[in-house]
């Protein structure tokens, strides 16, 4: 399991590092959240706009021992800086913006009342979503930055139908974790790699 994760992270790092210099990632860092852990790459800021790619291991269901292996998620976003505060060697930036997410994850599929069948099933499947991100970034001397953000995802989750075990069928539902986990903080430590 960890071999696949390291291979994917290494491939993402190489892909961003070998791009033309105008698109090369300026910062790379570590992503940590109750949602999961992973890596972040950021392109240089231009006209108060920057782009981010976040790949992380989704730990929903693993922490509660419902599942034995995690899911994977990729988020690409375009962030707009709307306020910047600067003092001696320190800068705080407020930003927000849209993005897209895709992954192979589990979802909390709760309908009316309590649905124990979906809570106890291993409903791993594909998810596709539009995302909205808002955050606050703290820069220290231009080499290290600390970023605190929150992300909401509105999308769909496609998986095998748990109720129809006798024949292959797919089930399409709203991706509930994208909205239920909006208040989970995301902490990223970024390092300047240029």
C-alpha cells in the first residue's frame, strides 16, 4: 500500500519538476488534515492568482477501523488573493477560489434517519466534484510558509450498489463527505524549491 503511495507522490514531484520553467512548481509541501495526509505543489503567483495541486491519502473509514486501506484524492485549484498584510519579514495572505477534485474514495452515504448498511459497508468508488477553497497563508522570510485552509466539495460518488449483491450494478449518489468535512482544517507546510 505505501509503495503505491510513494510511487504516486514521486511521479507527481517529477511531473511538476520537469515542466517548462514558466509552469514549474515554486513551492512544495506537506498536507495534513483529519481528511488525510499528502503533498502539495504550488505554481508561482501571478497578478494575485496562484494554482495548487494537492494529492492526498483519504483516511475516511480507516481511522474507525471500518476499512483496512485508504482512498486517494487529487484536487486542482485556482486561488485568488484578496487581502495581504505585510510587516518586517512576515506576510499574511487571505485567499479563496474554485477547483476540481477527483479520486477513488469511500463516502458517508446517510439517507433519512440512520442507514447502518451504508455505514458498515465498504463503499469505495470514484468521486468527481467542484471545490471551493478559502484559507490564510503565513510567509516567513520567503522560504517557509504555513497555510491553513478549508475546502468544500460538491460532487458525485459512483460505486458498486451494496444492496444488489447478485449482479453488477452501479450506484450514483451525492458525495456527502465533500460537504460534511468542510470544517475539517487543512494545514500545509510549504517550502520554496526555486
